[in-house]
C-alpha cells in the first residue's frame, strides 16, 4: 500500500561566487533566478518526511484490517476511518507540494528572457539545455502529482469498501488490483521525476562552471 518508494530527489540550492566581471549580466541574473527557484521548493522539500511517515502509517492500518478478517466489522470500520483521515492529511500535503512546485516553475520561467542576452555561445547552450531539462522535470512532476492523486482516490474507495457489511471478496480483489496498478504508475512517475532532478542539478552545475561561477553546496 505504500505509494512512494523513497523520498523525492530535491533540487539543490547552491551559493555561488561570481568570479567573472558580470555586474548585472544575464549570467548573474540567471544565477539569481536559479537561487529563487530552489527557494520556492523549500515547502516541497519540508513535506517529504511527513508525507512518507503518513504513507507508512496508512500501510500499518491496511495490514491491521487484513489481519482482522472481514468478520471483525466494527474494528474494521474504526481502522478504515483512521486510514481515511490519513488520506485527507496526505491530500493536504500534496496540494502544498503542488503549489510549491508551481511557484518554482513560474520563477524558473523568468530565465527565458535572460538566455537570449547571453553573448558567450557555449554558456548560452548550457543555459538552453538547463531550461529544457528543467521543463521536462516540471512536466514529470505534474505526471507524478496526477498519478498520486489517483492513487489516493483508489485508497479512499478501498476503505469505503471495507466498511460494507456485505463486502464480497471478488469486489475487494478488484479494488486491490486497481490500487496496485496506480502504485506502479506512481512509482514510475516518481523515478522519472527523480532522474530529471538529478539531471537538472548536473546541468545547473555545468552552467555555473561555464559561466565562471564558483559554487558551494548550501545543503552541506
């Protein structure tokens, strides 16, 4: 029942020292945009641990229900209600995550105006590639968000089924199959998002290197 296999990979926030004489250059302005972009994702990052904790707790509720057997109706209803509240909490967190990522995307898109002003063709190419990968990353997150929301909806249906006194085993099995299918989609979307985040961090470092900007990882 655990819907996400491990935490999301996060966009690194770097402190950069400008070694060139930029003085308000496009490279410097892009650097500032990238810093603000990472800062916009701070709430997204902060929500990873509580979301993973909730997923583990929901898994525990599910396992308790399965161990009880369908004859323990009152206990199943009680545990199902607890699990449903867990889903509500996860929905709230996911909405905050989505809002954080949307703010990050809006901030990052300001890079477009600056890319065209870069004179060094190699640096411009690096910035263009960074823009492409980051756009793919935001799209991957949108897919992950949609898949996770569907997964939560399937979970909610499951716990409503558990509360049916005349629940049939074949009905339960069909719902579990739906959940397993949605789990696969979430896992795949999560892996793609994480891979693109790693790639985005690499492109970000490459841009800084070619622009003559020294970095220190502020996450250390």
